[in-house]
C-alpha cells in the first residue's frame, strides 16, 4: 500500500459517522493455528442465541446508518456475521481472517479487511453516484450501486459497498499470499472515532499472536469537500 491517507467526503460525514482505517504489514497467513482457540470458543457461545450482540447499540447504529442511506431493510455486515455464527458456529478460515472475524463478532460492527498489496493510492469514502459496479466476496455476479450508497475505493477500484449488499470486494480478498492488509471501520451514528480505532487495535493484537513481526499504523483521515475524477478538494476547517 503506497498511501496512508483516507479521504472522507462531506456528504459521508453528514451521515453522522467517523470512519477509521489502519494498515497492518508483515503478515504470515496460516491456514491452521490454535493460538486463537480460546477466543473462538468464546465466540461459539453465541451459537443458538446471539441476542446480546444483535440487540446492541452498535448493531442498532449500523441499522440506522443504512436507514440514512435509504436502505432500511438492508442487514449490515456485522449483524450478518453474528447471525451466521448464531446459526452455524464460527467458521475458521486463517489466522488473519479469524482475528478479524472474532472482533467483528464480539462487536457486531461493520468492518472491512482488504489485501493491501495492490492498493497503490489513497482510499476515498464517498456516496455513490449510481451505476458503480463491484464483485462482492463469495458472489459470482457484479452488484451495482445506486445513487447515495456508501463505497470506499482506491484509484476507482471499489473495496467495499454498503448498499444493495453489505460486502467487501472479491479482488481484494485476503489469501495465503497476503502480506499486508488495510482494515476500514466506517462507523455508525452510535460509534466514535475512538471506538473505531479500538476495533483496529483489537484486531491487530490478535493478529500479533501468530504474526509477531506485524506492524500497524492508523491511516490519516482527511475531510474533503468534493471529489472530481478522484481528486480531493480539501474542506475548509
């Protein structure tokens, strides 16, 4: 990842959210590890009854975010994850994705994690113009954003879409070859910037158990007034 900057447009800020991002380097993706067994066993206690998380302020805030996006019937990604665990238990993947999913399941927050090896510019969080397309993770067909949906992208390549779905993009999926990731926490009207940073920090601490050489830095989030061909115009303070 060649940039540590996140641009957030004013119409995104108007949703009442405080997005946060972090960059984690020096990863060693491992398919099998027992280092997170205790946390996964804890998360598996949600199986059969995840009401405490599903009814939390964080999940309620994510629902409110989708309401403000004009999609009151959409189920936020964090809620989807918790309900999936409630129905089937925790699905192990690899040490990095498992750490991310543990934090997501504990909090119920919307989070995105993307392979950063092919991200070569700043990330922009903006409202969709309408017509932008993205191939979601675990999907075989493109999804199309409507005007006003929420996306984050880098150099016009969409990393995640909150709109007709609440998903990350498949081309930036974490694989066995991933050595660095960027984590995005868009937040919601109930979450502060400190809350988002705490989720990044918690994920990093779990990753460090199996990747002791890993390093993390928070991304520099800047408010911008407008976007034109992905060029930011700084907002007045």
